[in-house]
């Protein structure tokens, strides 16, 4: 009996790059809270020129993360680890950062 699953993912980068900015924010806000600035944009509030510059940079970061398989896997692994910690009644780090790979973390 096998205890693992295989998935095949297809990422349509061109489609994701064509999403309107509001769609990127809406998709991001389905999973994450976003920032005060992205929330302000979603409420159609007026933004200053500086806020618009920052917002556009944030949207591009979100857009790339939404189609990045590594980002998806990182978040999936974090979710699974947190759920396992709940089931086991323990706390602790669920992954090691590459710069901390030599450090042992106790649960």
C-alpha cells in the first residue's frame, strides 16, 4: 500500500501575467489578508501617487507568487505541518531555513 500521492501541475504563466490587477488582489485575498494598502485598493479608496507605486510593486510580487510552484509547495508544506502539530499536540518549527540548516530545533 502506498502512502503518498503524485500531482501534475500545469502553470499558465501567460494567463497569470494577463490577469487584471484587481483579479490578482482578489485571488491573493482569498488566501491571505494582504496589506492595508491592498485592502484599501480593493475598497476602491483613493490612493496617492506614492501608494500607487508601492501597490503596483506589491501586485507584481503577488502575481508571481500566485503562479510560482515553489511558493505553492512551501505554503502547502507549512499548512500540513501545522495541522500535524495540532493533531500531535505539539509546537515547533515546521521547516528549517537554509541558513539555519545546521541548527537543531526542538519541538
